[in-house]
């Protein structure tokens, strides 16, 4: 297969995957929205103002963390999840850093241990990801 054919099939596979994920997320968000409306209606019936959720994620979401630096936020999310996200699979988290792996470890000595723990949990950790060029970064990491 020609080199251009591989890029085209990768783009097509990526687009297809993103479409499936988007539909899955829409269903989950619709269910979450319905739950929120129900809770709001119950709260209004009691005469109290509705509370906003502290964490804007549900356990079925895929979470992309950009510009993690030393990956401490990803670590907190995966190892010590906040209330409501106890059942979030670590494999649903992708944590990225702009730095290369070597740059990250030299800037943040604690990062090596954190990244090891994240990978052991099943979190996808990617280095050298430019958030302004995510499509290029994602393709270079999947090839």
C-alpha cells in the first residue's frame, strides 16, 4: 500500500472512532442531563436552589488532559478520584505533556514516579503533544 494510503486509512479510522465516541458521549450526556433535570425538579419542589456538580465528568466519559506538566492532576484523578468518579476506568484517561519524556523528567523529578503509577493503572500517557496541533500529535502517536 502506498504511503499516502496509510495516512488516508488512519485518518478515516480516526474519524470513524471519533464519531463513535461522540455518539456514545452524547448518549451519556443526555442521560446525565435528564438526571440533573430530575434532581433540579426535586430540589425546586423542596424550595432549595439546585446545586451544581463539582466535577463535570461522569464515569463513562473519556477524559483528555492537556499540558499536564508533572502529571499530578492525572494522578489525583486516577489514583484518588473525586466523589462521583470512583468508577471511572483509568483507561478512559489520556494525559499529555508538551515536553518530551526526557524534558519532563528533567524539569519535574517527581514526574517519573507519577508516570509509572499512571501507566500501571492503565492511563494513557503521551509526551511531546502540542495542544494547538492535536490532530498531528494524535496521528504521530498512533502510527
